[in-house]
C-alpha cells in the first residue's frame, strides 16, 4: 500500500509513546483475552456490551477507561460490519487536500515574507494576511469535513483521527482537539500494551493492518519490508526515521503483530472472497518507495 501517514505525524504523536499518566497507571503489557472480549461485547448484560461502549465513545465521553477502550477496540472485530481491510474513499481525498493545503501555506508564508521585505504598509500587510488566512481556513474545513466522513465509514481510521486533532489545534478549537487526542491516545495505548512485538509469543494485536504502520511511525520507525508468517502474524521490518538512531545495536530490526482473529473474522463475514482476495488485501499494506 502507499504510505498514507503523512511525514509530519511523528513530530506531534511521538509524545504518545509515553501515554497520559492515568493510562500509565492502569495499563500493563498484557495479551488481550479475545474470547472473553468477544463474549462480553456480545452480551447485553455485560458492562462491556458493545452498543454501550459505542454510546460512551460517540458522546465524546472522556471518562472512558483504558479497559473500556480495550473492549471497544478489540470488540469491533465481532460486530457485523467489521472488515479489517476497510478503507474509506474519503481518505485519499483528505490526503490530496492536505497536500494542497500544505502547498498553500508555503505560498502564504513566502508571499508574506516578500511583502515584509518590500516594506509594505502595516494596513495592507494585515489585509493581505487576513485574505490568505481566510482562504486557508476554507481549505482546513474541507479537509476536516472529509476526515469526519472517513470516520463515519470507519470509526477506527487513525490517520483521520490524527488529522482532526491537528486541524482542531490549528484552529484553536482546544476542546474538540482534546476529545480526538484522548481517543487516539487510548486506542494507541491499547495496541501498544497488547504486547512488545519482539517475537510471535509477544506480538501486538491490531484489528486492522493499517494500525501496524501507524503505530510504528508514531514510535519513530519507517517500515522497510513485510512478511506474513503462518498461521497469522505480520512481521514488519523497520529502520529508525531519525538517521542518528540508525546503526544502534540495541534497536529492533522488526516487530510482530498477531492478525489471526482479523483473518478469521474476515473469512467468516466474507466467505466468497476467496484466498486470492485475502492475499491481495494483505499485499496492499506493503510499503513501497
């Protein structure tokens, strides 16, 4: 698959490696009991019944605990509309708009600097700046609208979550930014604390292959290669994004992710897809230069 996580994500999200204090105190590295999660999220009498967790999440409840997030994240695999290879068409459009927006911002800064050098009067300078800022705001709103539509298609689209967090911060909408921050941090925390990823026995668990790449970039790695290991493990070979870290003998060469349950659930829900389609879906997540 094409690398969809924008390069600047690391600057903002590296802080998630050390999760909020409340999460650090309550989370320990532990393999999730997926059978228990399946039973609980399908049981209407359980406090972790999936529709209950979904309501908490959708009403922007920042009191949701790491434990509730664990059941909400992994419980998604047992819901009727689950598809681990699900991708919204709005994601590509958001990426395209973001690239245009980044180019517009660069042009804005360049134009502003040239006006300053020409000693443009303060009134005219402010008028020009406000005009450009208004245009940028329209582009930001269009990006946000597409990110929100992508999340309606796929509530676990981590890239779109990050996009909304960043844009809300840029627009000084701190409360909305905090809500998306909280969601993203807790979901990433669930994945991080599901294992170390150092070997198959300690593989991390994800509900979508895209999340493997997102997490590793947050941790400061570029994925250089991908292997699928039977009966259901993804092994992603990595190199540090920061060139100064490369060559260190203590750094891992790759990480393991357990995707047995996503594969099983996909086969149950899409029995007519065949092995070829499953393999093709897996191939889409390989990074290309």
